[in-house]
């Protein structure tokens, strides 16, 4: 993508999209309401505490990328902000809801996306969400990606690519260890701990032995 977003830009854009759908009476948004939306503790991951200056910088960058605009309404004493996300990328309503949810909450499974994005778009079933994700993954310029399955999890998670390719962590790459391997590692740790304690006791004994010899020599 030639419009890569940093963390603050993705959060601000996600909030503009979300509030435009869920609270249209309060949209476009003032700087204060947008900052509060970025910092709210529900439906957000991670939870942040942005200053208004951080939001302003993100808005300026989004405007340069053609994803947001500042407007002055006759009945308002302060500027307001709105997005142009679907128009810029030619996105359907269901795709906008999925990407918005991924911007606001990070990587998620299809089930999580369906449940959480349902306030923005009513999905029929999981298959519909999967179709949307497939379409986003298979665009000429992909906008989503399926992450490697995490250890202990049955389902894959999906992530947006508005901020570029994700860095796959070792946790994401990890596979479950066999029970015998876990047991051997635990035994090795216990042995290492005992050896360390024994070395410490030997050192203490040598110190006491030396003190005893020095004390004994004073009386000879």
C-alpha cells in the first residue's frame, strides 16, 4: 500500500469510520470527541491515552493521504473531521466494517470479527465474514492477511495491512512442545537450581572454615 498508516493514524481513522456508522448524529466529529473516541476503554486494543496534539498530527497525515478532511459547518463554532475511507479504496460496507474492527482491536478470528463488527454491519454468518476477508486478502493490493495459527489456538487470526506487512513474532510461529520435552526442561531447571544452591553452600562453608582457622591461630 502507498498509504501506510502508523498506529495513531490507524486508530484515528478507525474511530472516524466507527462513529460515522454507529453514531451518525454526532458525525462529523470535533477534535475533542475524536480524541475521546481514540482513548475509550471499550472496543479498543490496545487502550491508549492520546493527547489532542497526537490526534491532530494523525489527522494532518490522513488528510495528506486523502483519507480524512476538515470541514467547517455553518452551525458549528469549531472545525469537524470526517473520513473518505470507502471512497479512497472502493470498499463495500461489509469490508469497511471488517477493516474498521481490525484497526480498532487488532488481529482477530472470524468469529470475533463477526461478533464485534456486528454493530457496524449485520453479517449473516461466519461464511460471509470469511468471504469478505478472502476478498481483502486477494485484492491486487492486499488489505488483510491471515496470520500463522498460534500455539494452543484452533483458529487463525486476521490482520489489516493498512500499516504494512506485520512482523510475525516468535509467539505466532511457536508450536506446542511435547510433554516429555517440557518435563525434561523442568528437570534441567531444578538440577541447575540445586547446583547453584550447592555451590553457594560450598562457598559459605569455605568462608566459615577460613574464619575458624584464623580464629584458632590466635589462640595457638
